[in-house]
C-alpha cells in the first residue's frame, strides 16, 4: 500500500444507499482518516436508465448522516465520457483493442447456438478480423462497431489486501467490450479511466467485484498506468447465512436513521462486518475506530448482519456518548415528535440533561428514548393499559393510596431525602412495602411502570406537575371504581 493512500467510494445511484455500500464507504473512510490519506466520492451514473437523482441524494444523505465526509470535489462518472472515449481510442490506436462490427443479432444467434450445444459462449476474436479494405469500407459506410479489448495470453493476478494472491488465467477472460457502439463506455473501462485520472492508489470494494479486477488490471497495463492496490471486502450475510437482502429487514442506511440508530453506533456496527480490532473489543467511538483500524484486521470470511446486536450496540452508544453530543443529535427528534420547541428546550438545558442522564441508560434506540421522554415534556399522561391493569388492580384502593401519597408529598419539601422519609413513613403506617406505593405512583406520574427511580421521576416531573398528576390519577381511578 502506498501511504498515504488515495481511496474512493464509487456507488452507482441506482437505489438507496444499502448497508453493504455504507460498509465499503466506511472502510475506505477509516483507512483514509487513519493514514492521512484522501477519501474521494464518485457517483457512477453512467447507467442513465437506472440512475436517479433521488438515489444520488440518498447517497449524500446517508454519507452525511454517517459522518463520512469526503475530500476534494464529488465527481460524476457521466461527466467523464469524453475521457473514457479517448482512452478507448488510445487502446485502439496501440493495438490493445480492436473494432468489432459483429451486430447484436449475430451475437445473439451465436450465444443461442452455444447454449444449444451446451457450451458457454465465448467471443471469437477471428469474427472481428476483417481484411483491410472491408474494414475501411465499413468505416466509410459508418457501420456501427464496438471496441473490444484484446485479452493477451497468460494469467492476471494481484496480491489482494484481504485475500492475498489471486490469479485468473486469461483464457477464461473473453475479449470484452470497452466502448459500446453508441460510444458509451462499459463499467470496467470507466472505472479504470476514472481511478487513473483521480490517482487512486487503493481500490477497496465488495468482493462481488473480484471477477472484474483482472480485466481492470489488464486495462491499467495497456493504458500504461501504475496499478493500485486492491482490497475486496467480504460479503455481508443475513442471520440465515444467505446474502443480505430486503427479506432480512431494513437494508437501507436511511431506514436505520429512521429507526433511531445513532450514526456512531451504525459506524461501529458496520466496522465489525469484515474487520476486527483484535481481542474482544467491540464498542468503540468513532475516534477509536480510526485509531484501531488497520489492514491487518481485515477479515476474509463473510460477515453476518445481526440486527439485535446493532440495537444492543446502539444502547451502549446511547449510554456512553458525551451528553452534549447526544443532546445535539436528539433535539430535532424531540421537536419533530412535538414534545418541545427549540426555544423551550434551550431554556431548560440543565433540567433536560439531568433527565437525559436518567433515561439514556434505559433505551436501545433514539425512538425508544424519545417515547420515554414524553411524560416529562407534555401535560397529559397516557396510561399504558397493561401497566394500569397490573399496578392499579383495585381502583378504589389505588385512588385512596395515591390520595395519601399526594398529601404526604404536598406537606414536605420537594427534595429526594424528605420525600423518601415521608413515603417510607406512609408505608410503615399502612404496613406495606414501599414497592407497593412506588409502582402505582409510577403509572400516575408517567403512564408506565418502568421508569427511573421514583424520586428522580418526581424531581424531573416537578412539584406542581407531579401533584397534578396524582390528583388526575385519583380522579381517574375513582371514576373507574364507580363505573366498575
Ligand atoms: N459502481 C460500482 C458499484 O456500485 C463500484 C465500482 C468500484 O468500486 O469499483 O458496485
């Protein structure tokens, strides 16, 4: 590897940014950031029919969300058509490529014949060998032709950064087209031409491209360019061992954003699909990923995408991210969920950070966390049916108990120690454990039974609101005891 390397991510904008693409982008980015190299982004939009602006936008959004910033200006492959054509013609001029006038119909027929004979179709170079005068007259007539690369004899190999030595006998490689008859380049030519033009020194991509690599190496050589290092990352499988696809659930990076995964958690998780820092190190910050990332940790064997593990890892990041960074990320979610406004929360930052510290260790996703925040922000508490059924089994008794709680709390100071003393005294007076008091209170104060410690809840909800919520629960329970 030439250091510092120049790397690139070269997605085709023909769909959303999927996790496999994001993993490739991340590995390139990590290596660039680790080594002080450059990370370039190239949108491979040469397939006009399948490329869409929406997809290009999804790539930018996904990369931005993941925090994978690129160096230098984004390039669009489609804009380099003239260079691709120049390179193809240079190969033609040097004899490394040749014109092929074989028509599409003829090729189809040959393909069918081969199929019927149970053979694999191979293009026979002799089909394209025309006597000089015929060649000239066809050119004069303006007959369409493709430009094919003349695959030399021998073998083509490289030392892959992930897989080690790989070699293909050239006899297994057909003379492949590099320029179609309409003058548009074939993928392998466009990629090589662009990688040479942007001085890429390390091509890291999914191992579905391994079979393209010998063709690309032949093109580099024929164009007289230095070869980059190649690294082919292992496939990502679903939990059933099959290639990851929509059947396994969300595969678009944007979906995980929507599901409440933190970008740092997503990067951490993706980094472990085909790389290991060694030991049992798993939860890592972005900076730690950069620090530990190295080519030695790249793995050959296919990686398994385990969504449960992603959620677990996200919980770890929710708990460990510095509070200011987490706050900055969460605020738009709170505003979007209608819990607060940017101005209102800016005035209560201290309160909000205390609440966030309480709740963040209890959630696995941002969406879960936002849902848990709700009762602390909005006026109305919605009682979860299961929690109410379980904790308020006897509505009349619960109403009476909560009324007593309300009175004790209203009398004393709004401070954890004083509140605890008051409620323990209530428990003793009634001969019941405090759990029997705290659980019904939780439902009254937040609507749910699983909350942080009850005194933390009381302080976070605040005196006025807590007392009002106890009152409201008493009214609600009294009504249902009468109705029941
Ligand atoms: N555009 C190709 C793809 O999306 C990647 C090309 C490459 O990385 O060489 O699969």
